[in-house]
């Protein structure tokens, strides 16, 4: 072998050996990584990549028919402090020294800014003093807490952002230690208004809905989850969206906030007056079935009336005399009686198949001989039961089938969970489930169970000339301002009775209010039709006489009688006497009807104009370009601002009004001086101040009366100005 060849072979062998050794080293290192250091590198990877992170969508809003926000999802936060530098498992002595050095720096920065931080926290959360926060933070540091709760309650997004601006807190959470826990909380701007109908969410919104419309439309409101993963790219952490979340749709309800407020106030005032235990009021639009207001009030142990359960749709109780209308309508529709059919009620006490039946005035001698119309006008138990018993005693099934035909027993299949279904017993062929007195007592509202909303739907059908519509709680489903689904009114029965029978019962119901026991439900402004109800409430197995007697007083009807717009039921449960559906429930009905009717009266302003009238509106200082635009569109004379100067930009100035026109006086804004916002509305004042780098805090309503920093002072950005409105 030549010397050169020998050297080549040696070099080649050396290279091979080196490569083998490197390969062995790689394999060994891989083994160490796979087994000995597996957890360490897994932790490192988790810091760089986080897979399949669920992104929650924003839950849709619930909105009233008049555009008011009734339920919305808003973020809430709990804020924490991590006082410690992270200690890594198995750290070296050098790493420990570095960590302790960084910990000293972190503590120094915190204590150097502690007074500023605590003062800022006190301004954000005035219920806690700066001294409290100072001691509280020191306690957290002393305990070396990694997650020290800074404030005991959940805070709003605005409060969180303000806290995030404070020294140290404005650093990233790994450097400064400030971090938060976010919650998606359901809020109701109108508090308890229609609370049981809207429904509730569990404390953590992610747990879903509990009841009401929230539960019925949960799949529409909640949207769909998205998925992201977190990855470090070029030394920055990025959230990369794999599947974007789909926010929930909004639902537009039929509820009118103003009408809801009217109904609730009228009902609660009466409940307090008569010491009632439960009260219900429902207002329905006749033609559409839209529920404009629904109130459910229960007296709690502290004496306060609250919405505890949806009694309006779930209470299964004997309705009493409001049921008599259905009984008479069946007989009118069958043609067995007329409004003039005569019935003998005697002295107010009548033996009905071995059981005494009494009229409410039996101690005054009864009503004697009366006709069908008078029987409903005075709510005669004997009159109604005799009319029905005389014609259906031998065939009670025909009568009960008639009740189903006229719609009083129709299941409504409502959007809200927990709704009851009417329970009206149908006699067997052999009458084994039927007593001799069953028909008579059923005809006057006993031996049946009807939820209040079913009774209302029946009366609403009478008001609607026999057309029964389903009560509607939701009008449409909206996404990003666009209607994705309209929920049209649903007709349950196009004709509950013949036109003749409907016309006859309409006339009778108007007389009940104008001449009968329902006078308290009437109004001097328009005609009302309806029927009173007073029923003793059964105590279950104990019957009607055991312990304190309870009564259900009610009134159900519609208004105005000639062209019905709304139907309404008021039902109140109370202990002991006196108990009167006409006086107690009827007076609530009247208040609701008159206030709702007044709310929708439209009168021409010109009719009220005389020679001394001043029809110039009160115009505030501020953005006079906007005021000029509005006045121009309603044909009110104004001067001082031209159309060319209002091209979408605010024009600041003052306003002077006289009987003939409005005079605008423009003023220049010096960006170095605090402007005057006296006489402005809150919106304009806040906009102007914040556009100049100032903060505004407002108390009161109306126009700005005073400002804490006078106009003309040198402007310092970040200053807070207190504004008093009047």
C-alpha cells in the first residue's frame, strides 16, 4: 500500500469514527430528552404553544319592543397581584442569585409606587380607603402570595381599565405581577323588571340559562365557541385563530318597558294596600297576541314584593267568576240561551242537587228573577249555574266539549318553560268521574284549573272578534342589526264561536263594567269590557274551610270596547276577607288601562297653540351644528350657523332663544385652556372635555350647572373635572 493511500484510509477511518461518536451522542441526548428531561421540555413547549384554547362567544342581548336593552352580557373582573418572581424547579445557585436580584428590583418598584397605587385604587373603589389598600398589599407581599385578591368584589370593565393604568399594574403580568380573572356576567339594566319572564343565568354565565326566555332561546343567544392556539413567533406570543367564535343573536321581545313599569307599579301599590301574598298582571295586544307587560309579584318574608316565580303562566288555580264568561258563551253559541233568557235566583240561596249554592248578596235577599245579561253583570252564581245546568245536566260532556271549542282549555305551547295547561275534566260515558253537582260548580269556575295567561288568551279572542291568537313574547331574531327571523303572530283558532255569539258576549261584557260589578275597572276616558272574579282558594285535601281562608280576586277584560287595542288580566291572592275582584283587581286594571291609553294618545300640537304660546324648544349650549340640524328639520327658525359649517364636525357655541327663533353664537376653543361647558348637556360636555385630554365625572341630570375647574385655567391633560348637572 502506498504511503498516500495509507494516510487517506487513516483520515477516512477517523472521520467515520467521529461521525459514529456524534451519532451515538445524538441518540443518547435524544434518550435523555425523551425520558430524563421529558417534563422539562414539555413545560417549555407549553410556554410557546398552547393548543385548542376555547374562545367563548358573546351572548346575544334581549331587547324590548321599544328598543331598550333588557339583558346583556358584560365582562366583569377580579383583580389579583403576584408578588413573587417565578422560582424554577432545580435552579442553580447562579439562577437563584439572579432571581433574588430581580425580586429585590420588583419589590423596590412596588414600594416606590405604593402610595400612588393605593391612592388610585381608592379613587376607583371609594368604599375602601388608601390606607386599607396599603396595608392590604403589604400583607399580600408578606405572605408571598402568587394570587392576592386586591379588591373583594367583581369589578366592571371600566374599573379594570382604570386600575390597569396605575403604576406597576400597567406592566405585563410577568414583570409587574398584576393579573385578572375575567367573567362574562349577565346584566339587566332595568333590574327586576319582567325578571321572571326574561329568565336567569347561573352565576357563571358559562353554566347556561336557568329559566325564562334565556332558557327557551338559549341555543340562539349563546352562539358557538371558537378555537385558538397560542404560539411564540419572532419573540412575540400570538393567538392564532383556528375556528372563530360566532356571537349569539339578539332577540327582540314584545315587552314594552314603559307599559311593564306601569303594570308593575299599579299592581304593587294595590298588593301593599290589601296585604296580598301574590299578584299577577298581564297586558296583551289584541290583534297580535304580543305580551306588552307581564308582572309576577310574591310577598317575601321581609315584606318586600319580588318576582320569585312566573305565576302568570304556571299557577294552576280555580279561576272563579271570570270563567262564567266561557260558560255563557258556550250556551249562546249552542243557541240554548239568549242574552234575555230569564232565570230565577230567588233569595240568593238555592239547593243545587243536594248542595246549597249562594250568591254574594244572599244576606240582602238575592237578585230574584234576572236574565242572562244580568247574571254576568252581577256575577250571580245561581243565575249562571242554573242556566248551564238546565240545558246540559243530562249531557255534561256536550258542555265540556263546548268549553274546549271556545278556547278556554286550549294549550298555548308558550315560549317560556314551566307553563301550565288548563285542566278541565271531561266526564266519562258512564259518568263514573262525575258528580251531580260537578256541572253546576264547574260552570262558575270551580273544579277547573286555568293559568291566568290562558284566561287572558280567551278574553283576548272575544276582543278580537273570535280570533284566538297565541301569546307572543318574541317578535324577531336579530344578528348584527339585521333581522334573521321574524316570528309572526300565530292564530290558534280562527273562530272560537259564531259571530252572533261573539257579538252578544261583547255587549254583555261592556255592561258588566258600565252597569255591573266591574265599574271600578272602567274609565271616564273610554269604554272598558270585562268580567270580575272572586274565588275561594282550595287548601288541597283540607278543602276550603280549614285554617285561614284564602281568596283569588281577579278582573279580565279589554279596552277600548269599540275598537279593542289591549286585553289585560289582574289576579291577586290574599288571605281573609274582604275580597272583591271588582274593587281590588278592577282598580288595578283601570290604572293600567288609563295610563297605557294616555301613553299612546297622540294630539296635534297646533290644537294647543294660541296667541301667547311659545313653541320654541329649549336648546342647550354645546354642539350647535347638531341643534341647527334638528331645528331646521322641524321648521323652527334659527340663525348663526350655516349649512356649510356643519359638515359633520362639531361647532361649539351658546344658544339664545326668543319666541320667534333660536340664535346661535359660535365660540372658539383654545386647546391650551379649560373650556366652559356651562349650559351644555352631559353628552356634549363629556365629548368636548375628553377630546381635549381631560376626564369628566358627572352628578345629576339636565344641563351642566357648574364645573370644578373654571374655564380659562391652563389645561393639563389627564385632569378630572367634576360636573354638576341640574
